[in-house]
C-alpha cells in the first residue's frame, strides 16, 4: 500500500500547483508523431494542506501527469526514490489525494495531445502539475494551456541554477515551471583507445580517430552546436531564423577535412538520429561519439569516459535540453499546494539522488556537486556550466533542414563547403 499512497499524493499536489497561475494565450501546438500509448492512473491518499478543505464526499484529489520515463511505479531505483519523495510530501499535507497518470511521451493520447483535448472537453480534469519537455512546454504555453508560475522561486536570480536551467523554465521572460532534469551534449569515448580526448578541431583531426554523430539528424544538433560555438548567429535583427554563410562554411570546411582524413566517414550520412549514432558507437563502429549525457549516464559503463565537445579554439560551448514541472489546472484555490509540490520535487538534495538513478543531470550545481562518487562529476559540472538551452522548436525546424542538407552534401563530397553554406543561408532569405 505504500507505493499506492505515494502516487496519489503526487497527483494531488501537482493538481494544486496549477491554480495560481495566469494564462498565456496564443500559439500553435507541436505535431504529434508517436504512436498512442495507454495512460495509467494510480490513486493514493495524501495529507491535507491548511489551504484546502476536503469535500463532503471525500478528500480533495490533485492530478499529476508524467511520461513513462518518470513513472513512480516503474520498479527501478528512480521510481522508488520518486515514490519515497511523494510520501514525504504527503506526510506534511493530510487529507489530500494524489492521482498520478502516466501519459505517452508524444502522439495521440500523449502529454501534449492530452492537454489540448482535456482543456477543450473537460477543463476541470486538467492536471495540476505536469512533467513537460522544453518542446512541449513551449507549445503548451503558447496555446494557453499552462499558467505562469506565480509562487516564490529563485529560478530567475537564485545562484543554485545552471544558466540553461533558467532558460529552460522561462518563455518570453515568464517562468512556467521548475526544472528537475537536464541533458547536455558531450563527447563520449573509450579511454583505452583514446587516452586523451580531443579538445578542439585541430586535435580531433590530428588523432585520426573516427568520430560518430548523426549527420542525418533532422534538427542537425551537432552541426548547430559547432556553428554556434563558432559564434554563428541563428536569428537576424528582426528575430527571424538566420544562418551566417561565412561561419557555417568554417564548420563545413572542418567536416570536409575530417572526411578526407577518415575522421568523419561517409557512412555517417546514414545515421538519422541520436539513438542510431549511439547504437553505432556501442556496437564498436568507432571509439568516440557526440551524444547526450542521458545516453552516457543511462549506460552506466565504467569502460566509457566523457569530455566537452571539441570546438574551434577549445571554446566551452554545448547545447542543453531538459524537463520541468509545469502548472495547468484552472482551479486557483489549489495552486499554492501545487507550487509547493513542484518546489519539493526540485529541491537539491532530492535531485542529487534521483537524477543519478534516472540518468539525467540535475539542473542545480549543488545537486551535481553531491555526485561525489562519480569520477566525472567535475567534467559534467563544467559542461553544465557552459551549456546553453537549445533553440526553440520553431527555430530548430527552420534551421534543421538547410543545416542537414549542407552537412550531408559536404560529407558525401557532393558540394564544396562554400557552396553548401551559401545555399543553406540563402534558403532562409525571404524573396
């Protein structure tokens, strides 16, 4: 009965948080691409807040939505820690019940789709607290499905948040939730084959060791990372998506040289996403790969090591993504409790343990510093400190296609870097 009690508590708490927030209107939703998955509901008794009065028919029920990866009933260590944390919160709030629903990550019946349909058909059934990726946070906020976080929080100016985490939580200078999981781009390698990881482009080329990345990635994250690390602008003076041909040409020149030296083999063009690149690395196709920290942390292999991404001049730069606790209930009477729950689930000591178990990075420096058993903690801290939130979804979609084409044509030897860069930049110019 204990896990049952805990999940119920989480749902109730999240439901409360959504109520104190002001709606943001306008915008469009992200397209749904995944197959639908059934949602799972668990109901547990929770403690009552002083601000909430149980109804005559029973206790007040708060709703929490999470994707499968954050299911408190997953049976793994992360789920156990999550369940324990929920129980700790409910011990402080008698008389409240939490209803935790596990929603598909995307697609019909997924988190974003469910927010859209529930808001239109049964607003009273909206979750109080919902775990959202940055992509879904943007879409949901711009559609008026979320509320601005009005509770006391240090996310904007407190010292214990990485810069990318501050960016993760905010849209148009308003806070829409509290970050609880981070993910940064980095280099993963096998130290028995690469004793010293390359710090910059020159070292990578001199090592003559093949490197894997998803050249066919629709968002072209690796190329975008190197382009931004080379100070390339992604928006013009009017805020429109933009590429500087000269800066992109430098990245493509690096690709062409790496291709000729065998550092970036032509089969990279067949890799269409990060998971394919990671699988190729795990399968032994090469001994170093550009990937996300979540892949490395989830692997839990002592045979692997990490380093910052090789950049021009060894400059510190990478892109980051992550998850936040957002608020969406229209009931203002329960928002304070919901915000308290979000803060409770984002507290440093809890995140220190939970993120290690879940394969994510904590968005708080103090939480990552508590990873003292991880020998790569200092490296992860340095990478996290230099990370920037990846561009918004609309910019990724707009820039992804021309960057992908430029990357593929260069690696395949079908186009000279200068021409590929010019075509990519010109494709964004309005007639």
